[in-house]
C-alpha cells in the first residue's frame, strides 16, 4: 500500500496554533512589499497563528505600543496592487544600540511574539540576525530589571527569523531577483521608451541616471532591455581611454543612420581609480567631442514608486507563503534564513551566508578586483554583462570569424511581445559568430514563397522594445509545403534554422524532423525558442510573451476593480486567453488577487460554481466590496463566460451585482515587459551559440556540407526549474497533450492552492516542492545557469 505524502497537506502537521508571527518592512521601500505582507498575514492566519504588523520597521518595534498591531484577514484587503509599504518603513538608529534592542525584545515578549518575518535589505536582515543571537541574553536582562517574569525566559526561549529581500537594486547575493526589482525595471523602461521617441525626433543623445549606488543591476538590465549604446556600472568600470571609445561608438551609430543615442549610468558608476562618473561628466564629454545635442535625465525615486508588476506580486506572494512555512518548520537550532528565488524555484538560504557574500562584493570593488566582484554577483549578473557586450558592441569585420554558414531566423505561430528582442539577439550573435544571417518573413508561409532576405546588424537596431512580430508570423505548418521549403533551403544554402514561436513552432519542428528521411535539406541543426502568451509549449516552464500578457491582465483587473470603488458590492467575471492552457488565468489570478480562476486542467462542475458563489457571498457580507473571478477561454464548453456571469448575477441578488469583461487580444499587444525583453534576448543568444556549436560538429569536410540527422540536432531550448535545457523535440512528444495543445504536466498548477488560500478557501497545499535550506554557492555549474530569470 502506498504511503501517504506527509508533506502534502501541510497544515495537519505544521499547525501554527499558539504561535505569534510579526511582519515588518525595514530600510528602503520596494514595490511588492505589500503583496509579501498580505501573503504572510493570510498564510499565518490560515495555519492558526496570530499575526501582527510592526509599523515603521525597527523603530516601531523599539517604540512598541500601537506600532505593534494584531492583523486580521480584512486588514490586508486591497493592498496587493499598492506600491511602497502600507505598514511603513524607517531606518532606526536606536535599534543599532543594545538598549534599543532591549526595548524591542520587551515589546515582542509583551505580545508573545517569537517569530519574525523581516522584509528589507542586507542591513535590515543583518540587524535581525544580531537580534536573534542576543535574544536569550536580552530576556535575562529584562528579568533582572523586573520587566518580565522569570518563566518568560523559558516560554519565549528562542527568536526565529525569516527574511525576504525587498530591494529595487537587486544587490543581495543568493537570489536571482529581489522584491521590487522587476517593478523598478518597468518604471525605467517606460521612461526610456518615452524618451526614445522625443530623442529620435530631434536627433538627441540622452544620458539617463538610474538607481544603484553599489550595484549596477538596474543599469545593466535596462541597457540590455532597451539596446542602449553605452552603460556604466560600479562592478565593471570602463577601461582607460573609454571616453574616446564611447564617442567613436556614438558617432558610428549616427553615421549608420541612427537618429538617437542612449547612455545609461548607474548612480554609483566609477572609473578604474574608483572616481565617480556622473551624468554631467558624460554630457559635457559628448558635447565637447561630438557636438551632439545632449540631455540628462535623472530618474530618481520614480523607480521606487508606482504599482508593483505582475512578477513582483507573484514573487512576493510565493515568498510570503514560503516564509510562513519556514517559520513553522524552524527549530531552536535552525539558522536564520532568507527565502529566495533561483530560476523558477523558491529556495531557503542561511541569511548570514548571503549577507557575507554581498559584503564581499563591496570589498572586491573597494580593492579594485572588479572581475571578482562581477563573479560574486552570480551567474545571472555575469551573463547579463556578457550578453550586453555581445549585442551592443559590434566587432570590426576583420576580427569576426569566418564560418561560411547561412542561418535562417523565422517566427511561427501567433505574435508574442518579446519576439523581436529574440530575433535581434539571434541575428547579432550569429553575425558575431561569423555567420550570414537570413530573415524569413511570415513564417513557413513566407518560407515556401521565397520571402527570404539577408539581415544585417543595423537592420535589427531598435527592435528590442517593439511589440508583435516585425518579421511577420503565421500559423502555417510546413508539412503541406515541405518540397518548396526544401527547395528554398537549397537555393539559399540555409545551413541551420532558429525558430521563435509557440505550439505551432513545436509542431513544425516535429514535421521537419520527419521530412529528413526524404529531404537532406532538413538535415541541419534546428532549434526552437518558445514564444507564446499562452505559455503552453512543452519542455519549458516559461515562454517569451507570457509576462507581458500577465501584466496586461493584472493592470486591467486593477482598473476594473477600481471602477467599482465607492459603489455597491460587485463581482467581475474576466475571460483570459490561453487556449486550453490555464496559465494566464491562474497566475494572473494570483497577481490580481482573484477569488477564483476556472481552467481546463482543473475540471469543475455546477457544485463547484455554486460553492464559489456562496463563498464570495459570505465574504461580501462581512468584508470585501469587490470580487474578481477569472475564466480561461476554453476551460469548459458548457460553462461559458456568459453562463458564469448569469449564474453569479442570479445567485448574488441582494448581495452583489456582476459584470463581465473579455480581455481579448489586448493580452497579445503592447510593448514587451522588461522580463520578456531580457528573457528573449538571453535565451535566443544561447540558442544561437548552440547552433554555432552544432554547425561545427556536423560539418563534413570531405563533402563540404552540413549534415545533421540525429535527434539532438533538432532541439527546443526551454527553462526547466533552475536550468536552461536543450531538449530533442522528439523526446518531448510523450510529455505533450496534442489534442489540447498543452504539456501533460505543468509546474504552475502547484500555485493554484496558494491563490485559493489567499482568497480564504480551505484547501491542501503541496509543500513537497517548497524550499529546503541550501547554501550559497559561489560558482554554480554552467548547466544550472539561472540567468534567464532576468
């Protein structure tokens, strides 16, 4: 008889009854902190613990009184979409002193709090760890001073700490992304996109300063996302003589008919001698050397403001739940930990290991060991820098390798935001590797019609921020036109294919690999990069375009909910895209704070619908004013959006009224998000490097041609948990439901109970995948490169 999974229904074994958890935000604010606070409060209450807010960070802990307030389910309603931190944050000098920490300990003991969830940067988390180490001594002092009873020392013997990193700078080692970073990138890219239009009109150069006093992540990734001409960051100061090289680059770009230049500078940018490089320095240099009309824009605190992105809401919600789980599982011997994200997976890391690594980066920079500083930042940062250099700085023709290979790039399937960034990356990396690159218009339909042209480095300039597909894309599959496509491959001497697309692209590769038996023209390396808003491609947890679609859904849901603000109680039924894949409905529901999300992968019947209506009715009577229900377009052929709308309208009479909204193709449109731009750029660069390797391996010297007919010469490059993996497409057939065009197993289904718990449903939550305590590793092996996470 199979043994039950003891971790499956965690609240039966990890009860929070009798425990008190306090949550505070400290240091600088970051978008997404409220989502983390909401998740901690609701998960804590769900497991039976008492949960407290500590207002104004450590200052509130020291001052006590009304600053420590018991939280309720309703007290975190309507805060998911709010930027900053509603419980306040402050830097507290008093907490740095022993006397201040003694006051803080007294105030916590008065409320019976021995579990702390701290959301902040490395300084805040270091302070929390020191507090934990001193805890027993502080209690003894309080007993000696007569402030607490002697038995309190035994009752509250250990203080448990779990940290979440809230920092827009992404300067904390051990995690791929900190809460707030993605939202800050959104603010930067919105400004850069707006500036580019005015700069182009007047042929101007813009110098933009972004935050990052000690870390250049925001500057580097925003430069990668907008295709900036030059970037300056503290971890990698420019070499001596950089001024002339930069001016030469700007001048060459103008000579190549580019009407604008963008230079991005981190506020902590320095030269090789640790002297600051300011925006004014750069402006004066450009004006003096080139005479270009040059303007400076300092973004400042706009980067901290605004509503959190979908990514930050999901990240913060996952981390908040993980933090409560970590507190429930902790023992007196468990070190303080920080919950983090690596790739697509949550992990727990010893807090002080991460802090020490973060401090090592600064010491390396202070000692002018800049290459070491870049390595200490992690593979994600290192890969961002390498990719930027590869795409932004073109080598002279004389320095390029000569491969004599022709590589074709095409888009297949529906358009997805980020496709153009992927094509730009493939073209420029291919040219850097010495290949001649060809662009195919309108997918395989254009291929068999001969719509193939050579594409140059400058041709893809400015593509990164463009939505849709500039090459053109169609859903046409190659099987019906395979003979004509083979003829075009032969005529243009195409030696490799790189396809950017969705499920149709996957089907196309399966058809082409079948056609190899008849046509040698298809015996070439072929690779697919997943790009679809539906995120339904087997072999990859994420697809280019899905993040942009999630942000469109989240933003629209925010506005729809706000439309009912101040009116009577109302429930909104929202239909999302995705075909049979419920990713957008489920993850969008988590980001928007939905009460329910109906999807094909989780069958439901009329009883479930009735239970949902009753649950929402009960909530409406006691607390919330607005409800949100998402429905995937193909979740059920009978329970349509109209049916669900009419059901809610009828059953909610007297309590709430209902409205429906079909989001439609707005989910496919718009400029790509920073995540999709960078994901597309980096995954496509990696795919192109694989193509180069395969071309070299499969070139037959004696025949003077490429011949590749093994399974591993036709691959899909996908993200699996923490890794980017090349997988032969034929091996993915068994993992695919071809009828419904979805993978048979989908990782995000494990997030659905999280959404239900945060919406006050009683459900089981699978913690078998939850983060286990690991250690910070300086150099992870290459195959577990999680750099795609941003």
